[in-house]
């Protein structure tokens, strides 16, 4: 099996991180892998923002947990609480990928490709990671969305698209078992 397929096969969603910050060199390499993602008509309707600011992450995590706690259905909130009550699982840093709202439908797909590139690059460089859709809860209520957008340096007209938590894994686990029944061939 080639190296790319090995990295894909071993990647898992890390939800327990050491506090050690990855080096800027590693974070730069991962960010560059993100921007090498293809995009519809090469519009690149996304940005890649490396977040090392612990206070900003703490504020976003707090806002996200408050939002989840305010929902009538408590399943997401309870799931996070069962995992230690940390929306970002103690990750020391993250990459946020905002997208251009004018190109929303294509930018969402392109954002997913960027996030996958970042996750695979992080795995290949020895970092635990998880594509964290729940980061969007910090923007969901609208109360602090503008503040977080400014603090993160979103360009005008951009909104939260996705994020990837990064760090050295405190606990390593096996990747999920692929369901081979999901594959079919049409001949």
C-alpha cells in the first residue's frame, strides 16, 4: 500500500490532546496542504486561518457550549459533557476555514476538500486531529459571530465554513472500521 493510502487508513478523529503546541513549521506545512486543495473553477472561495490564541479558542468554546446548552434538544450538549465537557477536547490549536458567502453552495464543498487535505496532512506529520463541525456553534447564535469573525480576521463577506482541531494526541485510538457494503460498482 502506498503512503497516501496508509495515512488515509490510519487517520481517526482525535478527541483528547496534549497541551503541547505544534511548531510553526509543522502548522505552516499543514496550512499549505490546505490551500493546495482543488476548488470549483479555481475560485478558492476560502481562507485558511491557523489559530494559536488560547483565549480566543476558550471564548469560542464557551460560546459554543452555551449555545448547545440553550437548545431544546440536549443530545449534542450531553454528548460533549459525557466526553469531558470540552467542545475542543483540549486541542492547543485549530485551523478555521471561512468561506465566501456569495459562492456559498460551491464554497461549502470546496471547504470540505480543504479540511480533508488539512486532516490528512496533520496525520502524516504525526498530529492528532478532528474535523470539528461543532466549532460552528460559536457562530450559531449570531450574538458573537461578528466578534469572532473579526478576531479571526475573516475577509469581508466571509462566514464560518469549517475547522480542524490539531495537536499531539494524548490518547490514540484505532480508526473506524470502513463499511465495505458502501462500495458498489456499475458495469
